C-alpha cells in the first residue's frame, strides 16, 4: 500500500488544494482547456464512429482464417489495439453525432442532457441500422437494447402480418368484446405473466418511468386523476384490440386445420 496514503498526507494535501480553489481562476483556466478538449474529443469520436461503421458493416466470419470470407479486423479488435474496451467506445459514441447527421453541420458531442430524448437524426440512424439487421439477418456487435427491442418488434410485426395474410384475417381489428375485463377476472393469469428478456424488461421500465414523469407534470390532483384514467382507458383499448387479434388468429388457425 502507498505509504503517503497510509500516513494521511495525501488526503490532507487534497483538502488544502480544495480550500485554495478559486472560482474565477478556475473558469479562466478551464475555458481554453475545455475548448481544446471538445475539439480533440469530437475528432477522436468521429474516427471511432467511422471505424465502427466500417468494421461492423463487413460481411464475413472470424472463425476460419483459411476461408475466403475471413475478416482480419473487427470492431472489438480495433478498440483493443487502442487499449480501449469496445463497450466503453460504444458508450462514448452515444453522445456523438457526425456532421453529416447533425443539425448544425458539425461533428457534435452532447455533453449536457438534452430536453429531446430522440432527434430526427438519431431515429434515422437507428432505423437504418435496424433495416440493415433485417436485411442481413445479423445484429451489429454494438446494437443497443433499444435497437434490439425495436428489431424484435419489427420481426414480430412481420410474423403477425404474414400469419394474418395466410389465414385471411384483417390485420387491423376493432373488438366489441371487453377482453380486458374478462382477463382481469382471471387475475392469476396476470400475476404469473413474465417478460421474455432483458430488452422487454428495460422497455417496460422506460414506459413506466415516462408515465410517472407525465403524471408528475400535473399539479392539480383532479386533472392528474383524469389524465391517469385517460391513460388507463387507452391501455385497455389496446389490450382489447390485441386480444381480439389473438382470438381471431386462433379461430382462423383452428378452421384452417379443420379444413385440412
């Protein structure tokens, strides 16, 4: 163990340095350093961004060196050569927007929390990555939980539409049966419900957080109650529509099986 730390000299020196800190001197010192850091950070993140997009878009494999489609370089290997964990690089790139997709036409590093959770550029980039995953059948190594959940949603939608077409069932169905009330009566079914994976769990957590944030925006308790009931009604209608779709598909599948 470091003897200086054992003696207590280091904590004491740090305490003295903190007491000597001066606001105006610090601002004057930090301004040029911050400008330099921002420029170097944007330059570094742009190179990381280009490297990741190139390396993760390659088609091939890493297992057999003798195969013609063997890939020598990978995104994780590139980061390793830099002495950087690729997970950390992915986290850094989440705050970077290349100038080609940036609103201000410059490579942008978002160092402050944005009031907008998702920009048009963010969404366009995510959609392009998901579309590529759909087309190739391969997920990039840096796929986020949000992208993975969106990809799974699109795959499920495609599967449902294909099933609906095969069984000749309308994709959009409006129900007259209150399946929500029927299911609520069987509360055990709801209590035993389990999400399938971490992406679904994270998506549910995010949804619940957004709902709580939305309801906290109301200061009037009566208005807040109305807003909560409005959300409940919307959710109930969605649950009924999905349940009706499931019922119609099940019935159509039974009829198709009976005919065969």
